[in-house]
């Protein structure tokens, strides 16, 4: 169901974020992100001159190569368009992500290394949806392989309480994981 019809308005800014996950031939995974910001009007920029409508203000690419445990093995970051001459230079600092694991506290650890003057705000923001893409890419395949290789454990599934639909006292937990269903007493 789409959003309701808006009041009369004029489009000003668009941010497009695309993320994709890929299984590599060597058994690792590539998670790629692409961010593009555009304006509907021309504006002057001291570094680039006039930026015409639809021309990217920001255009950045990021690739994380990760293993089955979600640990980053390699990083590639590129800034094709930025508002200032030094913007592309921040990409090199993203090598600090190598060795980090995408798990609880991921964005906090990213900001410790790449927040503020150490990184690029837009590339850092891109790492949030890329982490989600990593889980959506790897987890279902990994779970299927694990289920085929060994019986289920008695460990509480990590997905429980990860969102509203998967809360421990909800209908999904009751249906999928009755042993971990936590009924709320009224």
C-alpha cells in the first residue's frame, strides 16, 4: 500500500541508495552499495562550478568483501562526485573496516573509526543498509546449509525481538518458535 496522496509540492532533492549482495567464486561475499544525491535545480559550487539539475551532488560506491561470519576481509570505496575537492580522499580511510564483523554494535564501531573528520558522512550512512543487505544475502543461505548439515539446536533464534513482527510475545514467534514464545500476561 503506497503512502497517501500528498498536498501540492515541488520535488527538490533525491537520494537513491542501491545495495546488492553477491556470492563470490571463492566462497566469500561481496556487498555493494551505491549512493546518489541529485537536486532538481542548478546551483553554484565553488569546487565544481554550476551543478546542473539531475547531476549528482554526491555519488559514492562501496564494496565490502565478507566471509560467512560477516567479518570484513576487504573494502573498496570510491567517490565519483562530491561537493569539495578533498571528498574522494576519505575513501582510503575505509580500509579501517577490514577485520570488523557486521553484528550488534556495528554502526557504533564504524563511527568510532570513521566518524567526523576521519570519514565521509555519506559513505558511513551507506554502511547501515549495506549491513542489512549482508544479512539478507547470507543468512538465508547459511541457515539452509546449517539445517541440512546438522539438527536444530536449543539456542534461541537471533531473529527473536529483532523487530516488531518478530517480538517474543507476537504471533510470528508463537508460530515459528513456540518454545521461545513469551506470552504477555494481561
